[in-house]
């Protein structure tokens, strides 16, 4: 039986073309188990899926990874997505992207590029990514500017912020003013994957967040009409959770490199989930009928206090993956909600970090767990 929301049309398809990546970011959400090119969906299958997506009513495709540039057939994939009348967006670290290859991607009909930066300062950026890549990104942004002018390529600069770089927001925004993206997205770390393992070192303090909010507000006013700034606050400090992925199985569909379809990139952590593959099923069947997409659609699964809460159609009870990671129960109210019975796990964490940072220093502790070739340590937080 399918729920009413299965009749909704998804807006975007997130195509994780590969999990291979030359960077080792300490907040990466990708596992490393699927890093072999041989396990990846071939271009012909991806292009079939793009056409199925368009028939389902999807408008945008986000080509991401890992690092999508690791796919030698990326030009073919972009042309295939364009041929299916999808708006093409490439999300990239830029490592491995030359002017010549960017020209080929634009020629293949790339319409939007999102280039990630780890910081405004080279040393810190390279400590976070575990890779020497910062100078290349700056050079690449200048090359992208040419394509903005000549080919109307839209450009977003993405920056992930956390305790170690959020005090440099002024500098980060100043860097954006030099690189002139159309849009600057500043997003706080979401605590899944490697970020959850590095949470002690990444969680900002409340003092830092207050300052960040003021900096963002003043930059938004100053840059109005020149650079659009989008800021994603950390949900650990929020009163209510975000509508994760716009609600489970409501807005977005993600396909992993091997062809499995997921309602959210972190959903693999939830035990007992079965993810159907586009190698065996149509995208429409997966969206409308697969067990994984049906599991947390609607309100039937909701416990109290969500079940009778007036916000349940706004945030859909928060994130199922976060609920599992922090409580061991994927059906629990997301503990970041101030009304959740398990909210104390968030409060205790914030109290601890804020107290330690006040007493010791913002740099406590300094040991990173990098995304390397070893598997992600056990998914649940201890
Ligand atoms: S977060 Fe960093 S390591 Fe992970 S896929 Fe993106 S660029 Fe690669
Ligand atoms: S109780 Fe549930 S529905 Fe209400 S605000 Fe919290 S997470 Fe959202």
C-alpha cells in the first residue's frame, strides 16, 4: 500500500556519481566502502534514469559525489541530463578541474557549478580537507568567472563552517567578494558520517554562533543585489528541527554510485532498510512504491509528541537518521527538537562543549578522524 505523499512529484534528483574523492574532509558524509569504479553505475544506465526522472516531473539534477570529476564520462552524463531537459548542477571540490575540462563540461551543457571551499585561509582549509587544494580552488574560481560572463554559467561558492573556521566568516565573505559567485552558501556542519565522529572538534559555541548571525545579517544587507547569501544554521542549537530533505520521500531522491535509490544520503545508517536499485526497477516504481521511500512518509509512523504537534507538517518530525544516530531508534522524535523526550542528549553535548571551550580554548581537542580508505567507524555515536 502506498501513502498519499507518494503521489507528490519530487523536485530534484541527487546523482552521487562516485564515492571516489581526492579529498579527506573531516565532515564528509560519504562512506568509503564504494570507492571502486567497477561498482559504479555506467553512463548508459544513468542517462536512462535521467529520462525516467524527467518523466516523473523532476526539474533539476545535482551531479555530486564523492568527486564527480573522477568520472571520465562526466561530459557524457551532463549532455545526457541536458538531453532529458534537466537543469544541470555540478557540485565539486574542483580538484582535477582544468580550464579545458570546464570548457568541455560547459560545451556539454553544464548550467550551474557549486565549488566548495574549506576556509579563507590555506593552512586551515588544507588541514580540514587533508589535501593541498586551496590555491587551486582560488585559481579555478577565477576561471569560472570567465564562463559566468561568456556562457552564463551560474556559480555558487559553498563553504562548510564549524568551530575552527566560523570566527573567520568576515574573511570568508571577503574572499567571496573577490571571487564574485552569484550565490554564497555558508552551511554549518551536519553531524552524520565523519562529522559525527569529529563532533567534539567541530561543534561551534553559542558565542560563535551569535557573532556569525550578526556577520551574516550585515553581509546580506551590504551585498544585496550582488551576491545572494544563504546561511544554514546548525540544528543542534535550533528550537525545532529542519524539514530534513524537505520531508522523507517528499521532495528529493538520491541515487548512490551503485544505483541504489535512497530518500536521504545518510539513510544507510538505519538498520533493516532495503534500498531498491535503478538497475532493477524504474524510478517511478521506486518513488511511488519502494519500501524505503514509504517507510517514513506521512504521519502513521510518528510517535508523540510529533503525532499531535502543530508543526508536524512543517518539519515532519525532523531527521530519521539523526534520530537513530543519537537515540538508537529511527522512529524517535529528532532529539534536536526542544520538545523531544531525548532532547537532553543535545543539551548535554552543547553544555559540555561550551563549558570546555570557555575554560580551555576554542581549539580543544585537535585530533581529527579523516575520511580515509578505512571504513567509517560504527555508525552509532557512543
Ligand atoms: S566532503 Fe570532502 S571528502 Fe567528502 S566527498 Fe566532499 S570533497 Fe570529498
Ligand atoms: S515535536 Fe515533532 S513535529 Fe513537533 S516540532 Fe518537534 S520534531 Fe517537529
